[in-house]
C-alpha cells in the first residue's frame, strides 16, 4: 500500500480578508487566513479522510510559520515543506463583496519562497502517493517550478499513479497569453483527469462548446474531462460516456473563490473511492456549492461526517 493517498504541491500564501465592503485601499480592518488553490484541494481531501503529503516552500518568517501551522492542523503532512531563509512567504489582500460578486484579490508573491520550488525539493517518499493533483499555477511561478510540475507529473504516470489537473489560469503570472496556453496544455495533456472551467477550456483549446473542449483533450490522450459550468453544474466526457450533471441550489452566495477547488475535491475523492465519473462530478458540484456559501477559500469544504450525512442526497 502507498504511504500517501494524495500528493499535492504548490504555493500557500497568507491572506488578509477585508472585514468590510468596499475598495481595499479604504478598508481599515482585515482578518488573516491562508490561500492557495493547490493547498485548498489538499485540505479538502484531508478533511475527507485521505492521507495527503504536501510539498511547498515558505519563508523564514511569521507568515511562513502561520501557513505551515494551519496546514498541519488541517491534517496535511508538512514534513516536505522547505523553509527558505532568502525569500519571503507570499501574501494577498482580498476584498469582501455583497451579493455574491467575485472579490478583488491583490497578490504580493513575486520572488516568494514558493517561486523557488524545484526538482531538488523532491523526496522519494512523495512518489508513494497513489494520486497527484496539479494545477497551472505552479508552472507560472518560475522556470524551476515549471520543470518541477513536468517532472512530478511524468514520474507519477510512469509509476502507474493517477494524475488530475486543474488549469487554474493566472494570466498575470505569465509573460503573455500564448506562453500560458502552451505551457498549461502541455501539462494538462499529461493528466488522466482534466478539470477546467468553461472560459478556461475555451481559451486553452479554441473550442466553444463543452463537448468540443472535452474532445480536444481526449484526442490528446486524456482519459476524462469535467468542465465547470457554474450554477448550472458541470459537463463531463470520457471515452465511454458524456453528460451534464446539474448543480445544487444555493440560497446565498457568500464567496465564489474556492468553488473550483471544492469541485476538484469532490471529483478526486470520489474517483479514488472507485465511483464512476458521473457520480464523481455530482460530488464535485455538491462540494463546490458548499464552498460558495462560506467566507474564505477553503472554510466551506466538508469533513468526512458531512459527506457521510449527504450520501443519500448524492446518490440521487
């Protein structure tokens, strides 16, 4: 048996969330949390009882200690997190918005410790994980981080382990759109399961319809694609089946950030249990709906008891 169920890697930042609505420049009070799409997924999977190894770098600073302490408290194995005395931990500011609008996020991550992630940070124990989740954020951080993403994905596949990939496009981190599309698609096509949003899929493939976006990746050797459609749910396609799985009704959207990460948690966890792809997408929609109903990027991700309580709902 592998030592880990899941290997996750990437940058976790300190995050300061506005305690009041309005322009960040005019906000006086913030509260501190953590942020990072890759670690959101890792936390969500750990909450569902999976053993997760986390690879990252933080600065030798208070933000770094806060990040590691928070991740460890969530159940992640953080022994592979390196402390970098030369570079700081990244952080971000995030606005609070009324009526479920997307918040404004300002990043302070250039030259961060995580941008120095490289193949040299790998430990052989990480490859005992039976699944790898990767995103398009890490390869945007630096050339070394991009090489790390390629290496980890290739070696996990070579060992017969499953790989999922969420593009998580961050255009501001790339020199230009063409470079972003080329690099992200190169990695996406190394994954077994690709999980883009509709707008991301259109940009990356040049196709408009979900069915055609999915076909583009399937033609490149990907086994399954799930395309997030927002409140409408998600479209999925494999070599054997396709369909739209409706979303879950949400009474009030509090914070849209992290919904896609919640979707990934649901899909990955269900597939690792051996469920079919349509059932996995339904769980992804459910966890995504929980994520948007709470403040913070990962605070709404459910724990195992909540999942068990929702089995009947998810079976329907």
